[in-house]
C-alpha cells in the first residue's frame, strides 16, 4: 500500500452530481481525505488499520466485501469505480454477527474518508445532510437489490439479473468470488456462463 496525494477530484465530481458543493466544502474535503493504492488480492483492513473508522471511495479498481462462515468465504457485495464502501455504523452500537472483510480483487486506488471528517462535515456544513440522505438512499437501493437477488430461486435467473445490473464488472470478477456472491457452486456458475455464450 502507498499513499497518493491526489484523488479527491473523482469523489467531488461524484458528490457534486448528487448535490452542488460549495468551495468551502470542497477545500475541507481535499484537506481531510487522502488516497491509498492497494494491490490485487490485498485485504484492505489489514493495511488500513483503522478501516472500521472510515469509509472508502473507489477511484479505480474493484473491491469485494466478504464474511467467513465455517471456514468458507462468502462474498457479500462487489464495488467498482465511483462507489462508497466500508462498514456502515449502527447508531445503536449493536455488534455485527459477522466481521466483514474488504479485499481488492484488482489493483485499486481508494480515497479514505475518516468518520470524524464526515461527522465534522455534517456539523460545519448542514447542507451536506441532504447529500448524506441521498447517499443513504443509494446504499439502501443497492442493499435491496442484493436482497432480491439472493431470493431468486433459479441460479440461471440470478446470474442473468446480475449481468443486467452490473454490465461493467460482470467479466472482471473471479469466478470463485462471483459464485459465492450469487449463492451457487463454481461448477454451476461455469456451466451457466458457458450456456450463455452458446446462445445466439
């Protein structure tokens, strides 16, 4: 991992598309955030020691979240460029059932947004609370999508739905990670993909 001095521009462009930002907010964000470069297959929480005290914005690359259950890794989400990732704080401080790991599955550049920066942002610039609500709506929609996807009984239909929702990354994800994300065996996913390729 190495620190990169620039990187805020991609985040600010993304956020400005949701809610216009003042120069003061932009200057504050540039001053309080920093970028890191993470090698392929690296566990982000092993190199960014305070990973539970911040969220990350994916500038470039591909990242997954996963849990370990009975010594098996289960991919819980996938994120590519222009995505905010990390552990969402529970206001009730309820401990999660599973510890969710973050792993770069491509060489990735991430912008680090410490939670204390986000808290100060909301206090010093009340207008950013509107931005926070819009980001929350985006993440709720993504969570809803994953929930629906996991309940589709047909493995083939789950893969078809995933391809339609994620055309930019469908072939960037290693088979073993995508299989656990879709809740199927690697052999099943491989067969479905081969079948799809044969279709005219």
